[in-house]
C-alpha cells in the first residue's frame, strides 16, 4: 500500500506499508523532507511498525512525535503529515494536494 501527502507549504512525504492481522507491517517512510540526524528515520519507522491499523491520524501522529528525539530537525513535514500519509496508504489514496 502506498500513501502520499504534500504538507501545505512544505514537502512530500510518502509511506509504503502492508497490513497483516490488523497491524502495520514493512513500513517505509520517505519523501523530500529534511530530517537530521538521518537515523531518526529509523525511529519514526519503528514507531509505526506493528501499530494497530485502525488508529486515527491523531494517534499515529502521537506515535511518530514520541519517536522523535529532542534536538532532531524535521523540516518540510510533521508527525501529522506522516500520519496522514499512513492513513492514505491504508485507504488506498495517493493524493498530493495537501488536503
């Protein structure tokens, strides 16, 4: 499953995943946003791996935000933007319009 979200005034975030037994599996987060240090992406991905696929955007965003260590720079998207891309992947939508 693939979902995309273009953060208003920001960058594109893409999420690829599969769903198994009601859980997110094989999650990959990518895009043209800026993230430093680079290994913070592993923490974001790990926060989504195994998550309940029925979680709403708010709960997914909380998981992502909780995985971002203090001092990490995330520019061009947000935990909410990543969560929207996850929900779009689960819904089979690939919109980039920022809505």
